[in-house]
C-alpha cells in the first residue's frame, strides 16, 4: 500500500512532467515555489508553480497545463503563476528557495 507522501511525490512528478512537456522548447523557467514560509501554514494544501518567460510565449499553454493537471485529481490545490505578470519584488520573493524544474533555454 502506498503512503500519502509517496502518492504526493508521484503526483507532483506527474505535474512536473506535464509542464516540462507543455513548455518543451519554450524559453521559460519553471519553478516549484516554496510556500513553507512563516506567512504560510506548514499544513498548507496548496502547491504553487511559477512560470517565468524570458521572451513572449503562448499563455494558452498555462490553461492547457491546468486542464491536464486537473485530470490527475491531485489532492492539493495547484496554482500556476505567470511570474512575468507580478511585481519584481513579489517575483524575487517567490523565486527565493524554490525548486527549479526547468531553466531558460
């Protein structure tokens, strides 16, 4: 029988695979944002993933990615954030200590 942690990690890897496939060949950085900060609950049921393009990209890919992620029925809320649309200070805060999944091409 699988443990909850194993299922979480397995589903997280599925999400990562979806994003890497969707944004293959795109000049974007993808990062799992570390929400385990003092202002967030340690028992948070939310996962945040940032997409930071270096140049213009097809934003519809974020919608497509979310649709594919919803098919997994992940037990956590997944937020995909276009980091090019947030302030520089917030972007720097969100990128701090995150887990880099894909770097710019």
